[in-house]
C-alpha cells in the first residue's frame, strides 16, 4: 500500500457533494427540488414513495431528506417514522425536512412525526437555502449557487 492512497481517499471525502433524498409523489415538485438543489451544488435522488426512500437510504449515503407530507400508500409522517427505525438499525441519523402546502402540516406536526424541520409550499429559494444551510454539515458544502 503506498502512502498516497489515504490522501486520495481523504480528498475524495472532502470533495464529495452532499446528497439530498427527495421523497415526493408529484413529479413536478420533485423536479423543482432537484433543479434547485443541483443549482446549489448538491446531488439529489428523486423517489416517489416510501419503499423507494427506504431502499435508497439503506444502500447509500444520504445527508438530508426532503419529505412530502401527503403521499399515497405511506404518507410523509409514517415514512419518517420508518426511516427513523432504519436509522436505529443502521447507526446513522439524517435530518428530515417536511415539505408541504397541506393545511394540516406544520413545524409542530412534523416534529411530532420525527422530522427535524418544516418548509411550507410555496417557498422562496432563500427559504430553502436557509433550511439546507441549517441542517447540512457546514464542512461539506458551501451553499452558494453554482455558476
């Protein structure tokens, strides 16, 4: 093993873009989140239901989850509880931000469901940027929009 290998691994870790998992059954909203997150320099993975979210979360590094509130089969609060159960088994914890224009969704209801924060639709780019800056590790990314 040569001594430059550990240095390359470290550089790769430092340069890795944070990954945001977007869980939303509405393709237009999901695409909007993807475009905004990528303009800020993040990688995104779009999934349309809780089963896909669980599978991706289990197999990949995820730095933050944007979770829709209203989805068919398993809604956002129930999906959050399922992911929190997975975290206990996997030994990792990821911030989850609930995203919804649904009247009954609120910061309090998101917190009760195990989410860390809430973003109400409609939102501004600045509001999303503020939430991401609050919850993503500061050492992994600078939240300036990509050129």
